[in-house]
C-alpha cells in the first residue's frame, strides 16, 4: 500500500477552507427561482392590458374628455368662462360709464377700496372712484362686475364676500329689495348691461329709505367718455 503524500506546508491546499473552494457553489451562477420570474411575467402582461384599455377609452371618448379638460378651472379663469357664457364682445368694442349705488340696511358700499378696483378688464371701477362703472365691451352684464370681486345679487339676497367670510342679506317680512335703473324698476339687475349715463340703485332693507338714496344717486357726477385712452401699466387695460 502506497503511503499517502501530505501536501507541503507552504502549499495553498494547506490553508483552512481551501478544499471548500472546489465546491460547485463557488463557481456555478445563482439560479433565480421560477416563481419570481413567473410573477414578473404576469405583472408585465397585466400592465400592457390596462394601458391598452386606457388608451382605447381615450380614443373612443376623445372629444368629450378634451372638452372637459378645456372647461377645467385650471385652464380657464372665471372671467374667461363668463365671457364665453354671456357672449361678450371684443375688448374695446364699447365704452360706457354709469353710476352705481348699493345700500345695505342704509349703509352704502364704498367701491373705492382696492379689492373693488379693476378686478375685470371688461367692466370695473378705477382710479379709486367709489361709484363710477367703466365698461369696455359689448354684451357685458353687471353680473361680471359683481363676480369679479365676490358680490352675488339675486332678487332675494345680496351676498358679499367668498364662502369662508360671506355676509348674506336676504329679504323677509321686515327687509325688502329694490332694483332701479334710471328710476325704473328692473327685476334681474345682474343681467342688466349698462349704457352711458345710467344711474343704478340697489337697496336692501327699509324701503322708506329708497327716495333718499335715489336723491344721493342723482347727485353723482358721471364722467364723459375720453377721446383718447391710456393703458394701465401691468394690466393692459385702457381707461
């Protein structure tokens, strides 16, 4: 029987664990479990089917979806929507001045404050004037002026401000509402389109005060239409 030859002390095979390196686990690549590959394949197929369904729905309903996108408030301002709704003419197609007085329980709203000044290019107050309306296009109703600074007027109520801090005044057995254009009753005042030199009174509260309020309105000066216009810097609005 031949004697076994021990490896030399300086041989690599004499190092601890050296013999383990001959194990196939050190040299064969790791094989991914079949279950994981199958799951990825199913996910990929499902994604393709869902994507195909979404694109198919869009192309079948493209017109309706696009119109909804264009009507979204992200893409359109309130003024732009009202221009389309009322069929407002091109900016500069008209120019008219009118005096407006709104009384709530005997107190007049002062439109000289900044929140009321030039909030719409089509119809607005300007130059810190507390009553004089300027209109710069055809077919512009008073509703556009009111909406531009958060005022809502109906035959029953006056609502001033936005939802969080709105002040609402509605008719009851003791309070009434009066709408007058040049001294004549006008029921749907928010739809009225001003003409040059109009005098408009909106009064909520004690009807006995209306005659006194009319007298105040008649005393207001209505400026003539200027022959030349100037541009308000930063707002592109001629006045």
